[in-house]
């Protein structure tokens, strides 16, 4: 497997974008190695390899941006257990990795919805963020959430939005938007959940309400 990883590293080096890598580093994306390769190119390279648990696991533990993203593409879905999901999410240090995991691998799991519900109530920032991003992804894919999870999402997202701007707030807002866009009824449920924001004395809360409301009006 090490030989395979070395082959992949060579391809990444050839596709390296130093300007993008430097820009990411300046923005605090402090990976041990970041080739600055675009996500489409990473996916193109990953498509040359068969899903493999050992390979993906080795990629994940290395602090290399592109290998971590590739790990979310190459880990066999049927072998990605709840324990592995829990461990991986707790090891996330960058928003992009949370986004890629929530987009590429977690939605394919048979217990994805339960996982999202479990994560959004966690105190660790990136665990919670990943949960909201997973809910957003599931809704974008047309998944109808269970009522118990709908209620949890609305309640927890309200609490997060009430605390102000943060990574978690942006992820929660995205989840509400994607859920609300599924139907007019769900959009109304979201707006009802944050109704007190509408005429709030806080400009930030009012902006949150209007931003979400605009999302539903725009996609009607």
C-alpha cells in the first residue's frame, strides 16, 4: 500500500498548485503537506483506484490534504462502521475535510441520518459541523428525514443560530436551507422555528432570518 501511496503522491506533485497551497496556508489550513490540487483533480486521480479499506485508512492518518480527501472517496462504504465514522470525525481539523467527508462517504451509509442526529448535539465543533453538513447533504439528495430527526434538527439549529456567527452556525443554517427547500411545508416549519429572529433587535438575527427566508422564496 505504501507503494500505491507513493504513486499517488507523484501524481499529486505533478498537479501541484503552489499559489493555491500558499493561499490555503495563509488562511490557517496548516496541513503537514498541501499540494493545492483542486477537488475535481483529486477525484480524477482517485477514480484510477479501487476502493480499499487499508489504502483509505493509510491515507486518512497522514496529514496531507489531498490524501485525506481521497480517503473519503476510496473507503469501501460497507466497511465504514459507526466506530470508524466516530473516530474519523473526531480527528477532523479543517472545514474542507468535514465538507468532503459529509459529501463523499457519510451520505452513503445506511445509518447516515442517525449519524447526523448524533453528531449535531456533540460539543466538539467539527463533529457538530459535520452532522449539520451531513443533514444538508441528505436533504439535497432528496432524503425525507424522520420526524424525530426533523424536530431535533430544528431545535438544535435554533440554539446554534441564537449563539451568533461561527462555523457551526453556518453549517446549521445550510442544513435548514436544504431541509426547507424540499417543500413549502418544510420551509414554513423552518421559518416558524426561528420566527423570533424576524423582528429581533439584533441585526445579526434578523439577517439570519431574512437569509433563510430568501433561500425559500428564490427556489420556489
